[in-house]
C-alpha cells in the first residue's frame, strides 16, 4: 500500500509540472527617424521548478546563423552577417545594410541605433543595432510619442558584441507619424545593456 501511495504522489507531481506555464518571448522589428504605432508586447511566463518553488525565466536574444532570414509579421525581413545588419521591407524590397565594422560605431561603448520606415498604409517597422553592453541582452523597449513598443532581439552565435532589435506597429488613428524618444536594451538581470535617448 505504501508503494501505491508513493506512486500516486509522484504522478501528482508530474502532472503539476506538465501543467505549469512556460516562458514565451514574442513581438515584432541605423539612424534616428520619426515613426508611430500600437505596441507589440513581450510576454514572459514562468516555469514551476517544483510545485512549491517558482523560477522566472528571462528572455534572451534569438541566436541566428549568418544569412538566416527572419520575417516579422508586418513583412520586414532581417538577416545578420559578420559585417552587420541587413533588411528589407514590403515597401522597400531592395536590401539595406548597416555596418558594424566600418568604424561608425564603437563596439566597446554601449549604444543603440534606430531606423524607422512607415508604409503608405500606416504600418511602421522600427529596427536598429545594439552593441557594447555587458551581460546578456534580454529585451528592448522603445518609447515613442504614441506609446511604448516591446521588440525582439537577434544575435549571431559567439558573443559578437552586437545584435539587432526590431518591432513593427500600426500608426494610431488620426496620426501621420510618431517620434522615437527613447530605446533601452536590458540584460537578463534587468540592468541597462545599452540605450539611446533622442529627446
């Protein structure tokens, strides 16, 4: 009978673990420019290590292979090479490029670049390069005149010292555009990895 009770207790723990919520990191994508939109959001769940203890999982950048293309919901496409960030948008299908090796940025000093493109239909794609921070980049927040956006991060393997952030959004009703005010990339501890303050 004791053996059966132990088996039932173990099964109950397994069911509790299987039913626990998991972490999810989702949202949509350099020079400063105006833009606008409704926010996309990062959702961070938590995993129960045991039924009695709660462990928070901090998101990290998505690691991609060189030239691996990532498409955001609005249709923009991003890929990274050792030389920098490459991207296209639906309105601008010709590849664009932001170098990380031409001397325009110092990979040893924390910084963030920003590029904004808005389609005729009012869809905005915001993206840029972040670099030079300490720790592991975890999330990006973009504050604009129309609200706050939460984006995704991409990096190449091997800790290159830089990565790409991106988010997409639609312009708010009755607005032609919005201004980017502040971009902050945080690490897995919640500390500032790098930032850009425009106003």
